[in-house]
């Protein structure tokens, strides 16, 4: 168990600490006066900590590499106004010593509650075929455990453990709120699309110790991975109505809404159109939220216009904070 | 009062009818055998009817021009499988003889009920400044009567009398349904944006006898017209908080969501982002609905993929009809 | 068997003919002098022929619709310089009476020879897994018979029966000619991509009596259809190396080379890059060839610049004819 | 009054100076050997100067923040080849001690002469309504004093005090020179557009102590701000001809010439077209001029091609210097 | 000499006329009642006239083809409200019988006066090398006679005989008016660019009997043709300063100002930038002028907004006519 | 002769070396403790080496500038883990002391063999005119020596001495392999285009001591330079068939295949289309090859996906290495 977190370094100034971290960089360097030392960066879900190991680091440096979990003993100090650690001992940690949730940012909601709420919506489907299809995914243990853990993205929005589930759940709620105003929309079909549209991300992304793309993710992409998963599940619960298969597959293929975002088809049905619009809205709203937080963290007032946001191609403004005069 | 509608021509084959129409084209032509005749097109909200006047048309042709309301007496007949009218008498109609709703397609909902519902949402605002601002528009008789009558567009979506109000009301409902899922969003501010975003259309579009753009509409556009109207109302209810004025003005300027659609700013606040996304969704969903109807009217089955839809850059499919096997 | 072709109408002027056609339009119309007649358009692979049936057409018009094969007896004549047929008898034809190749343009090469050549290339693969995979497609009777018949497109290039096979075969030949100059390229992998890249077209397109898109073709598209077919075949020949599966799948997904052409991924491997470039070249070269023929058919000299070609966004010039002074 | 300028530091090496500056950064830092010091950056219109204050800086650091004017006493020295100042005393300066022109780059022309020339052109208008309108702006003291001081942009072109007036005056001159060649152009209307097109910049930009965007500037933009100012002035001088109001408003809205540059309308009148073309030319020519100077300042010869200019998407060449062989 | 013009047909109704025309279409057709007749279209600079020749047309049809000048005798009449001619005799005309200016629209200015004015500007160059260069073009008889006759475009702007000279002359005048405001600009170099930038059009376009593109024009384009002509002239007047050659060549290559308009380089010098901006302005202003005329000719009031102008991607408004209330 | 290469510094640690280099930066700097020193960067084809000269550097710094070849004597040492040189003597080198191939990366193939192979293809042309034309270039000593030395680009692909010849030769080979599959293609014309398409690069690029653009290269570009060279050669071997000249010129002008890549024309002939497609393929394949090498050099495994490649707008994967499990 981890009982020291990087964000708390100030409370341990000049003290000796022992804890677990992810090793995000490790490098042997030359001392100016001759000889070598080990320069490294440690991480947990609360931040990054630079470290230096001056002696006896040969075993450590040969057994650990970037991405490893490590156990470290060292003294916290300050250099040029920033905290760092002078490492005395360092070894690779065993899997059993590690609670992944300590090392990566994670959703602030209860995964179990979110999962139960999501299943609840599906269990109320009136279309039995769609219910069978979605539960074929949610009852698949391998899929379920990945679905509960995966982030929704590498960065930009919901880039944390449980982020995929959190993103999908919000999307499902908004879909259900909006659907009644569009009589052309079949709500069960729409929610099926919302639950499955990003399921390819569980194979596109890796989130063990750090977030990254898998090779399949880069070569195939989550849209086409999801399509393949759909095909396999449909075969496994055959017979399944061909028409529903096509409509669900179409929602997956078109949910990015634009060719240049990697969707091979544009949304052609009311459900696909609604899903694509609300998914885009959800992602942008979350991106805005992140920028508000980052701007305050960077020293601006909450009610000020942020710096230029590259992913949105504009700066943004937290209107409520602005009105409150913050 | 108008008691003959063009769509009912088949019931009057070979009969003499007397009714009012909009004159949408009028032209003097040469007969092959010498002499002249009058060729004209009549319209009402149910369709178009070609007409011919062989004699004594000089007074008629000099007093009426395209866009006039006319009173016509003539005999219904068929030519090459289509109905037409041989006109015996034609004169310009007085304004008092005309019920504009007979000549242009109109919303199928009650304008009064929609108006009352819209006012109800505003009256429940907790922000008194925004309530004052929106009612300054809705209580302005000139604006109110135009707002109730205007179409939302020349074509593509809600291109009928009352279409603007219908479009806004649906948008307000969806905004209110979606807002609770986004805590950054101030619902009063959002609904203010929804009610006012398209108000410039009452000066951009003309809808007397036919739909057209005003000169101001073409040169200034409804976004900038609305901004000017906002400025004037804000002055008329001064003092009004500057911060709210900027946030409302920003929603108006950014609601098209893209520079190439004529928005001089991209949405920078949560309310502007949500409004822009749901407005775009509403317009596209209504466009899809129109295409479904047009496709069936053009002879396709309801469950077939439509022809290419130019404004959406794709064909569309009525998924519910497809599932029902229509 | 069909022994009259539309292109030969001039030889049968004023004669009575009996033959089979595709019915491409059928409409009951009003005669000017009262009463009705049947107006129709007949087609075979050599062209279109307008027809009129003046009497006793009720049974015909109720049993046949657009896209049907029909047997027709009538007299050839001319009207305004064009040949037409005055129909005396018309009935729906039985499938057994029809040789589809008579009704649609078809490749001028031998399908059997092309098929054998294609299989020959695959049989010489040194990679046994890829050989197994490709033959799992080519030995699948349903796939094979569709592959031999399908056109490569609705129009623009190889829009004829057998066009898909013809396009693929040329592409394979050019791939094999170019591969030796690029040592990074695995020729078996490249040819696998060439054989399978467009295989989704056998479900995207319909070519019975006329060329059209299937509903699945419009909603899913041939790229994603092919990806699904690949997944199914891979499962059916399991175990199959995952790495090869990803590389082949990537070639299929990226072969259009641009997002805006519906490829969800850009070519990332040497094989995918080479395949995409040569596929695009093949299609454009064939489009140029079509334009040269159409320009001469339209009355221009072979050595003149053609009219503007919309699909290529430029006019083109048959350089060899130009040099010969044609 | 300020009698030491940063560009003259070399003349004061090792001397004690006392002067006023803008404080552009201020930060308390840790000394390596323990304790703290104040690190700051001072600026005036001639450049930037790094400073260090080792003792007794608490009052200074608590009373001054970025953007303040300060009075500083310290000794000039060199560190790593650059001049810096070791500060002994620092306090916030009073407004009365400051001449803003000392702290920001300013036009090299006489503001009064430019202003008089501009008014002269307007006074010669033959259209009395336009003359009244423009003077309603120029005679408004608040507007006039901002108009004379504002830069034309944050960077890229005319980014100095008086830059707006300088830009407008050059534009008016070129407009008057070009107008006679286009008989469709009303010169009074054109010059009205030239004088007012950028007037929104006086609220879009802030230039007190440093150049920045106002919140209104970011949320509304100078085009729409100018449109609002026009509406208000038109009301204040009512009655004003509606047609002229629309034409002037259109010039303001369309002067950027492209949707993607934030113009909600494209130029539709001869005056709007001419204004937009010459405004773009003026801005690009000034940008080119800046690049020539920056290239020489960066060590290139005047007659060499400059480095890539991002804002113009090309490098540029001072052709006259190139011909002279510089 | 031509003494009947098509625009005057009404004055010759039912009369026999004899005149010269360009033959723009000729076709042998079948009569309904059997036999053949000749259908043709005649043109001169005032319009088009349909014609029919019922007998003895074999010699005519075999000796004349589209684009020929012909001498025609026939009777003017009306058919369906339009004038046409019943041809009695038709023969190919000799070159000597033809004044090309009668068959194509031509500039309304004196070509000789324009030419003299243009040469005057060049003769006042202070740069002797540029003067030599430009006169090497203007004194070349072949070039001069083509320069005086060529249109500036196939359509859109200055599409008439003498249009190239007219366009260049206006451009030179505006360049000379604008240059003094840009001290970086060398006026002789600028005017050299203005005179030579479009000189490739004399080989890109053909204007004998009708306007068309030459094969070289389509394959090479006027920009690269002009560059080749420049190279040849520079060689013929060697030695010529290399620096001037590069700067002039650069102006020619970059004058379209955008890659997508066929310029292989963007303007990099002050002269190239100014030339490109004013050339674009000139072309757009002339296009606007044409649209104003076409709109009035099409029945709109001069002060109304025109229909959508495809080439400008907007409608336009004649502001002066609008203000005058036309 | 150069007998020390930078890549071998480790073998000379602490030793005195004497060798030749290109001087890529030279700067006089202030020592912290007062006085000045010379800071410089040396380069050869194997890398860069930082250097410092503490004394007696006045003559050196005044006689040498960036881009010079220099002779240096100094001692190799390490600083912060990197090798550097403490210079004792430095002087400008004479041209005669320098073998340019030692200072820039060069092709790994024999230039003479490549040149002979290229000439061999041309000598087998059956079209004597094209053979004459191409040999007029290849037999021109000035062109030939530049053609053999020039790189194909500043970076991205074939950015080394001999790169142009290497690129052209591979392209010619692929052209000859592909041509037989396209009967519309004249192979002699195609190879002519391949040999000449990039010949403008010998004047666009400079490669003496380092790679750079010439002023003419930046202002005119290699496409238009090549066109000018073609015009001159055609004149020098007159008479040459005009049709061939146009077709060759068109291939040069259109070979970039897109307007935005600086081609003023799109490929309109079969040869131009094929040349443009294969040239683009060659460049992309070489870019991919470079990225594979750079990725391994940067520490990734050969079978891993590389980092994002900006010039290709995607990451890439060495598929063969991936399959081999590297």
C-alpha cells in the first residue's frame, strides 16, 4: 500500500520517505567532476517528482526501465524552489504490491454505481434483441473489466481510469433526456449506440502504469475495432436481425461525424445523427471543463478568458465564474 | 375567404371556380396563329396551378405583378395529365380579402399555445435581469407579431409560417432537458440565448405572399441584425449588467458554430457551446424529417435510403420505417 | 436467348421484332385526345429504346415494374430522328429466359482466364498463412461467383460486369512489377491486399439487371464490409497469426488513402502505401481511358483536349492520338 | 519624466540609475544557499531588462504586480554578456509620473498632424449625412482620444501606439487615389468605411502599459463591436438615412473579406470590395516591412530572402535592397 | 461589309436580308414527314439567330462547319415569339469579306489610344533595362497585334476583343496611383509586371470567330507561357541583368496570388504583392460591373440585390443605384 | 585529406587531432570572469562537434564565417557527457584541401554506374527527337556535373549528394516496369519526363558545404526553372516538334500533381498522370524509409510504430521488422 503521495511532498520536507511509484524516466549521467549518477523521474496519480541517486545504482538501473513500478527510499528536499528526492534505495516492485489506481488519475465517481446505472438503462429496453446484444458485451467478463477501467482518451477529455465508463454514462443520460423530443428516434437503438460506440477503445488504448496506444489501436483504430467486436458478438448470439445489425454498425462507423475525424460514413439515421452530435458535445464540454481547471491551476482567475486552447481552436471562458466576479 | 384550394382541383374538373391566389408568374406571350395571350401561375399553400387567359387581359396584366394576391374566376381542366385553369376574370385582391395563412405553408401547431409555453419558461427565470431582457423583446408588439409569423428559413428547415417559433420552442425544450447534465451551464442564460439567437430572422426574411430575403437580410445577415436589436433593447432597459450583455451577445454571434457559416466568433462559454450544438442538431433533424417526407412523396418506400441530400452531403434513412419493413 | 440488340435497330427499321429487355421506366400517360397509353423505356447492354403501347396494356403494366426483365413484341420505327418501338405484346420474362450478360456491359476479357491468372499468383505465395487466407475467399463459392460478376463501381471506372476482377487483376500485375524496387515491401502481403481490398464491393453493389447500391453498401460501405468479411474468414481458418491479420486489415481500411474518401486510417506500412498509390493510379488511368472514348463518341477528334472531366477536375488529352495527328 | 532608457544600458555600465519602467514579470525565488530574492523584468519602449533585488523587497513585492509602472533605483551590470540591473529600491509609480508613450513603441509620425489630415478628408465630403456620421465619431472625445492612441493590432502590423490612426490614414490615402478609376465607387462612402472599419479595436484592444485583448474583444471581436458603435451613433444623430446605415454597416461587417477571418458577410458592394482589398494589402505590406526590418536585425543582409514568415506563409524579399546589392 | 445585325431583326420582320455571320451550329435533321432539312445557328456580336434551310443545302452543309464565317440570304420571321431566318442561300465567306470586330464583342475604347497611353507609361521609365525589356515585347509586331486584339478571359471579366489591353491599362493606372504610398515599391518594376503579367493570354486564348482555349493554353497555361516568352525576350536582348529577370519572372509566376489559382509561387516582393492584389481587385470589380448589367438585363431594378453570383460566391449590389432609388 | 571524422571522437578522447570541417556557427562570447572567447560548431558528414577557442582567436574569427571550410587543431574532451574540442589553431581551408563528399552525406551507390544506367535507358529510345532532347541535357557538362552531385531535397527524402540522380534512377526503373500495363502510355515520353522533371533542382538548391535554397530557387522554384531550361534546350536543338515540346513541358509543370504543391497544372495526359503518381510514391516510400531508420536511431525497436511523422501526417510501421518480431 502506498502511503506517501507526491502532492504531499511539502509536508515531508527534509524527511526520509519510503513509497511506490511509476518510473517515467531513468538515465545514467556524467557528473561534472567525473563519475556517474542516476537521474530519474517518479510519478503517481498526484504528480511528478524528480530524483537523483548518487551511489550503488547499478542494480537498480539494470532491473528497472520506463513504465516499471518501483519501490523507493529517499529524502525529500528542495532545489530551485521545486521538491525532489535523493534516492537511497530503489528496486522493482512486485505486481502484488501495486494498486494501479494509485498511479494514474481515476474517475471521482464510483465505478460500481456507474456500472449498475448503465446496466439498469439497458435492462429497461423494450427491444429484446438489442437488450440481448448489449448484455452480450456487458456480461462478457473480459470486456466488462476493461470497460470499467479504460480511460476515454489519451488526453483532452476523460483521460483517466474509468473515464470511458464516465463518458458513456453521461452520454446515455443526455441521450435519454433528448430522445423524447425527436419522435423519429428509437431510444433503445440510440442507447445501444451510446453504450457501444467507443467500445473499441478498450483495445485501442493501454492504461497499465501509463496511458498509451496499442499497435492495433494505431493501425486499425477504435471505430473499426468496435465494428469487428460487434460482428463477433452478433455471430455469438445468432440469429440476430440483420437490419438491427446494420443500424448499430452504422452508428459505430459514423459516430465521429466527419470523414477527417476517421469516420468512414456520415450519420444517415436519426439515431446516428443524435448520437454523433451529443458525443461531440460531451467531449467538447469536458475539454472546456479541463481548460477551466488548467487555467486556474496556471494562475489565472476563474473568471478570466483562458489562453488559446489548441484542440478547440479558441480560448474559452467560465461564464459562471465570470458572472460571480471570481 | 378562400374556399377552393389547388390541391382539390381534381374534384372540380371542368367546373367554374372563383377564388384567391398569389400570382407567382405572369407573362404576355405570342400565339402561334398571331395575337397574344396571358400565361400565369397561381399559388396557394397547397400547390401551384398553371393558368391561361385568352382575352381581355390588358387591365389584369397592367394592375397585377408577381407576388400580388389576385381574385380569379376560371374553369378547371386538364392538359397533358396536369390540371390547369382557363381564366375568365382576374383582378388584384384587397388586403382585407386575404388570410395570409391560406397562401403559405404554416406550422401545424397552435401559435398561441407555443407562444404561451415559451413565455412560461421565461417567466420562471430566477435571474431577474435576463427575465427583463427577454420580456423586453417578447412584450414588444411589433417584434412579437413578427416572431409568431416568421419562418425559420427560406427552405431546408422550418420553412413555413410560425416556423421560427416552432424551431425556437423545440430548441428551448431540448436545452432545458440537457442543461442539468452540465453544471457549468446557467439555464437562464442558455434559454435567453435560445429565445434570442435567431430573432434577427424577423428582419432578414420576408414572408408576405412568398418567402424571400430582405435587402438588409442579405447585406447584414440575421446574426448581426440580432446583435443590433440586442444593443437597442439593452439601452432601452438600462441599467443592464454589462457582463450579461456580453455573454448574451456572444451567444448570438457564435451560434452558427463555424466561421464559414457566418459566425464571427466560435462558442467560448458552456452556454454558447451547448446552444450551438443543439441548434445545429435541431436544424439537421428537421432537414432529415423533410427528406423522409419528400422521398415518400417522390415515390420511394419509407424504409428505403433516400436520394442524395445536397444540404447534408449524404443520403438518409428513416430507420424506424426501415425496421418496420415499410 | 436474345437475338435482337438495340444498337442494331437501324437494320430492323419498319420490321416487327421479338426480344428480351430490361424495363428501365414504365408510366401510364394521358393521350391529348383522351384515353391513356403506356410509355416505357427498354434497355440492353447496347443501349436504350423508347417504346409506346397504345392498347391492351393493363396486364403488362400491372405485372411489370422498373428493373424487370420483359419479353416484348413490337415494330421498330423512327420519331424525330431516333428509333423507337411500338409495342404490341409485353410480358414479364422468366429468369430462365435471361442471360444477364446480355443486359449489362461486361468485361471484354475472359473471366475464366482472369480468374485462373489471379489464382496462379496466389498459389505462388511463399507465405502459407496468407495463401490460406486468400484461398479461403477465392474457394468460397458464394464469394467467387460474386467476385467474377461484380462491377468495380457504379460509374467512373470499370463499371461493367467482371469489372471488379479486371480491376484487381491489373492492380495485382502492376503491384508485382513495382514491388521489386521497394525492398521494404513483402510481395505476398501486398498481393493479399490487392486481392482483398475491394472485396466488400460484392456486397456494396448490386448488378442484377442494373447497377445500384445495396442498403448495406450505403450504410456501411465496402471498406468496412470487407473488414467484417476478413474477420469472419480469419475466425474460420483459426489459428491465424494476429500480426498478419492486423496488417491485412490495415491495408483494407487505408486503401482509399485519404480520410475524405472514406478511409478511416492513412496507409502506415510500405505495403499499404504502395497498394493505395497503385489503386488510385489504376482508377484514374481507367477514368482517363473512358473519357478518351466518350470524347470521340461525342464527336471530338481523338487528339483534341476533351471537355472538362468533373471527376478528375480537369480536361484530359490522349497524348498518343495527339502525336499521331488524329 | 523618464531619463534612462533600456537601450542605453551600455552607456551606464557599472553606474547607478534611477528611472521608471513597466514591470512585466515579478517572482520571489529561492537562493541555492537558502533564503529568497526577487527576480523581475523591467520594460520600456526600447526593450527589456532583467533585474534582481536581494534584500528588503517585501514591501515592493507586495505592492507591485505585473503590468504596474514602477520607479526603480539600481546599478547596471553585465551577466553572461547581457546587461541587467541590481535593484536597490523599487516602488509603485503614480500615474502622474508616467508618460505612457515612454513605455510602448509608438508611431514615428505626429498624431496631431495625422488626425488633422484625417479630419480634413472628412470635412471635404459632399455627402452631408456621411460627414455628420463620421464627425459624430471623431468629435466624441472619448472615442477620439482612444482612436489617437490605439495600436492597430497586438502584433503583425502597426502594433504600436498610434498604429490604428496610422493604418487608417494610409488606407484612406490609397482609397482616395484608387477610387477615381472605379466609377461605381462613391468616394465619401468608401472613406467612411475606411475611417470606421477598425474603430471596434479601441474596445477590442488594451494598450495601457502593455498590449492585450479585452474580455469584450475576445468574446465579441472588433467587427461586431464596431457594428454596435455604429448603431449607437446612428441613433444619436437620428434621423439618418437607412440606406446609408446599411451600406456602412455592410462595409464594417465584410471588411475582412473572408468568413474564416471573422467577417460574417463577404463584400457585396463596390465600396466594400475596394475597402476590403486595400485594407488587406495595407496590412500585408506593413507585415512585409516588419519582416524586412526583423531580418536585418537578425543578422541577414537586407537583400537576402528572409526566413519563413509564418503569418504570410512564405519568405519575403526586399527587392529594392536586392537590386542595390545590399 | 456587314449591314444587317441580329439585334435589329425586328425591323426586318418578313423581309429578305443578305449578310455575313459566324456559323455556331449546323446539323442535318429528319423531317417528321420524311426527308431532311438543315438546322443552323448564326451569330454576330449582337446575338444569335436560329435558321432553317429546307432545300438544296447539300453544298452548303459540306463546305461549312462550326466556326466558319458564312454569307447568308434568307427571310426573317417569327416562331414561338422568337425571330428566326428561313435560309435560301448559304456559302462560306472569304476572309476578305469579314471584319472580325463585327462578330465578337469588342472594347468600347479606342485600341490605338489605349496602346499609345500604355507605351507612354513605359517610355517614361527611368530604368533603361526594364524599358528595353518591355519595348522588346511592345515593338514585336506579332505580339503587338495579338496584344491589341486579345480578350482578357473566356468569360467573367473583359471577355471581348481588346479586353486584355483594356484590363492591363486600367491596372497600370491603378498601380501608378497606389505606388507612391509604398516606398518599398519600384514603380518601373511594378509597371513592367502589370504590362507583362497576362501576356501569355495571347497564346492561351484564341479569338478568331469565337473565344476558345488553345491546346497549349490548356496544357501549359498563360502563366507558364508568359514565363517562356520572358525567357526568350531576355535572351534576345542579352545582356540583361539577372536580378531584374528573376524579379520580373517572379511577378509573372505569382500574380494569381494563390496556389489553387495556378500560381506556382506566392508574391514575395512588394511589387509582386501589390500587382497581385490590384489585379485581383480589377478582375473582381469588372465581374461586379458585368453582374450589375446582367441583372438589369434580366429584369431586376438596378438598385436591387442581384441573384447569386457563382464566380464570386455571393450576390452583389450596385450601391450607387440603390442610393439613387433606382 | 580528412583523416578524423566526428563520429569517431570517442576513440580520440583526450588526444590532439588535426582535421578539416565545415564551420556551421561561430560566435564571440563574454567569459563570466571577464574577457572573451570563441564558441563554434564544426561539422562533417558524420555529425556535429561543439568547440571553444580561448585565446588568439582574432585572426580566425575575422577570416572565417558560417559555411566556410576550416582546418582545426585541438584536443578532444567531454563535457556533460558529450564530446567537444578545445581549439588551439584554426584557419580557413583552401578549396584544394577539401573533398566535398567528406562534409555532406552522400549516396551509397556509385554515381558513375547510376549515370551510365540512366544514359543507357535514354539511348534505347526509339523516338529520335526525345533522345536528342534528353541527351542535350545529359551531354551538357555543366548540367551533368550538377545532376550527378545535387541532392533531391533539403530534407525529407534523398537529402544527400547524388540524391537527385538516385531518386530519378529509381523512378525511371519503376516507370519502365509499370508502363507496359498502360497501353496509352508512350514509354519514351514517360522516361523523358522522369529524367527531366526535377532538373530545376540543380539551380533551386545549393549543396556547397551545406544544403540550402538559392535565391532563384525561392523566387522561381524548380518547376519553373526546369521549364525555362527546357525552352532553352529546345531552341538550341531546333527544329524540335512543337507537340513533343508541349507534352514534355506539361509533364514538368504538372508533376507535383496538386496546385497546393506548386504545380500550375494538373496531369492531363497518361504519361503525366503516371509520372506524377510514381514520383509521389517514390518520395513517400523514401520518407518512410528515413523514418524507420530515425526511429531505431532514437531508441525504438524496429518493429514498433514510430512517433508521429509530421510530413506524412501519421506514424508509420516497418511491417517486415514487425513480422520478424524485432
